[in-house]
């Protein structure tokens, strides 16, 4: 994976909500271990079952946590952007996870050696509280995603996915193919095509090949199932956000 970050002069560790929430003393202790790292499209940040050596705090872009089946099939269980970090399993003592972390929208992250994050976590206090709240938020996202995928239509799943993704890229546009979205949601591409067609006909999205724009977030939220509202409410309760600067959400076509 390329280590050269794009547009580094415009990025700051505090563009990541977790890092921004840390007290100044904790932030300074971690800051000397931070390396600004590019997240190229398709990069695998960690693989299923392998030891995690780094924790990534994205400041732009989007990372998908995927469950991988024996036949190669995948399904997304959570998305991570500037709201959190990739690699929290090391804080729970496991060192690894059966999921895979893949960059789905290119961006940048501050990479920190896992032992430095773990040492700060073990100190307890404010840093541990922030990280534990994020873990709870991530667990809620995983469980609600499972419920949504089981009980709601592909159209509603797509609404939830779009809203969660847009929250984390600070944009109203996602550049991603229907094929890739179908891989994320674990449904057939035809199902995504039909769902996108219905949402566009209702004026909720503007869809062109490889690009989805949401002109009115409130309308899309009103059309979405309860799952997005549950996740948004819980995330806001656990991790109140600091204002962030808008960034590009460009990725694949």
C-alpha cells in the first residue's frame, strides 16, 4: 500500500473525530507515533485472522469491514470513516478478527502502531472512555446492519448504506459502481440497479454510471427504514461530533 498521502497540507489528525475528542495531553502522547498514510482504493488494511500491527484513523475516504465466506463471497458488516478507527480488535485482546478491512473510497488516514494505541488504552481515563464508546457504536452498527439485511428491502438497505457513507465522507456524492455496492451489501447487482432506479424516480438520488448524488438528505432520511435513525442517534449519543471540513469522496468508476 502506498504510504504517500494526498494533499497532506490540508489534513490534520483532528479531522478524525476520535483523535479530536482526546484531551490535549493524550493527543500529544499519541501524536509522535502518527504517520499520515494514503488509503488507495482497494487497499486491504488488514486480512482475516492476521495479527494487526497498526490502527488507522481515517481523515478522509471510507473503509469497509467485510465478512468473507469460504466461496469468496463477502458482505459488509460496518463502515469506518472520519468517525472512528480501523483495528479496534487489538484493544479487546484478540489481536485479530475474522473480518477484512478494505478501502472502498480512497482517502488518507493517520496510522499509529497498535502497541502505542494499546498502551494509551491501558492507561484508562479519557482515552479509554472515548475508544470504548466507539467500540460500542461500532458494535451497534454491526448488529443493526444484520437486522436491516435480514428484515428490510434492498431499497432500504441502499438508503441506509448511502446515508452512513455520506456521514463519513462529508459530501453529498459517492463515486462507486453498482457492482461494488452489491458486493458491500451482499446482494445481486440487479437488485441494486432496481433499487437505485426507484430512488432516482422518486427524486431521492441522482444516479449516473459510477456516481450517486443525494440532492436532499432530509428526503432520503425520510424514505429510509428505521435502521439509519437508530444508528445515527446512538452514534451521536456516544460520540458527539466536532465540525469537519468537507472533503472529496472520489473513488472508483
